[in-house]
C-alpha cells in the first residue's frame, strides 16, 4: 500500500514546489514587459506593411476624394470646405484605424500565440496592453497625415500649431478609448473576420451619420436629432474648435468625458474576457 501512495505524495510535493517557486511579477516588470510587447507589435507592423495601408493611404485618399467631390456642392469650393472637412476626416481616420486592434488580437489567439504566452513568466496583462500602447503610433501617423494632406490642399488652420496639436491629441485619446470596445469584441468573437464585420457595423454608422462632412442644419430633422447626440459629432466639433479657432469649448469636455466612460466600461470587460484565454 505504501509503495502506491508514495509516488502520489511525491507528485503532490513536486506540484507544491513549482507553485511556491512561481513568483509574482512586480509593477516595474509588468511595465517593462508591456513595452516589450508593444515593441513586438511595432515590429509585426513593420514586417507586414499592409497593416499600414489604412493608416497611410486612407487619410490621403479620403481627404482628396471628399474634398473634390463634396467641396463645391457643400461649401462652394474646395478651399472653403477644408476647415469643415479636415477635422471630420481626422475623427473618421483615427476611429476607423482603431478597429484593427481587436482584429489583430483575435488573429494572435487563432494562431496559438497566446498559448505560448501562457508558458512564459510574464505578466498576464502585458500581451493585451502592449499592442494598445503600440497602436498609439498608428493613430498619430493617421492624424498627422490627415492634416499634412489638408495643408497641401490649401487648408490653413486658424488655431495654429497649438490648436492642431490639441485636436490630434484629442482624436488619439478618443480612438484609444474606443479601441477598448474592439478589444473586447476581439476576445468574444469567434474569428478575425467576425471582429472586423462587427467593428464596421458599429463604427461606420457612427462616423458617417455625424457632422463630419456636412453641416447639421442641412439634414432632415429626424436625422439631425441623432447626429447631435452622436459622440463622433462631439469629437468632430471639438476638433474644429481647436484646429480652426484654438477654442477649448464644452465639446472638448464632453468628448473627454465620453471617452473616460467608454474606458471605464470596456477596459474591465476586455481584461476579464481576455483572462479567460490566458
């Protein structure tokens, strides 16, 4: 009887020793590991240039296309339309760029990358937080190219460099907050294609049913009522106030408040759902 029980006891003791030897990851190590995962995400972008298509090409194409198609009809000429349109393109570009966050997360899960992360002595949150940090570079590139294209086409922001920088930072923060929504979708959807489809279904109505490209007073009453409460409209108006007039209006405060609410709701949901996979 003793010969049968002894191996079992030894197995239990071995498991206890492994559990005891596993130490907690400190805050400093968590921060360093998050930066390492951010660097991994950046290297992944550099090795897959197609991931930059939405960041590099979309601002240029959309700015030129919307300006020349709608400029004459809405504002009389392209130059007069740019102060209305450029902040709208800024909001649309940054917000659509953040959709890739959830898609890439789901792709890593499907490829088994997270199974490898489970076996590493790293903070469990690092593989999730790292790409979120790296995506800030994507938003910055998209926002900068939008204004650069506008300047080439004749846009002269009345808010100066400070107003433009403030508008870019506000758009980046809003996009980063919305990325938590798509991160959560990435942890619950069954495939990367499903994440992309759900994200487009959420974001495209919000961006196009806003005041990004046309004044609200040109819309039917029923549509104008929705546009006025659309969070994207608040972001667009705030970006216009900052870039065109260097004005920190109430729309800026509403946009920041809405972004904080989104983070407070979806960051915990994303982390909780993500931990089920880790």
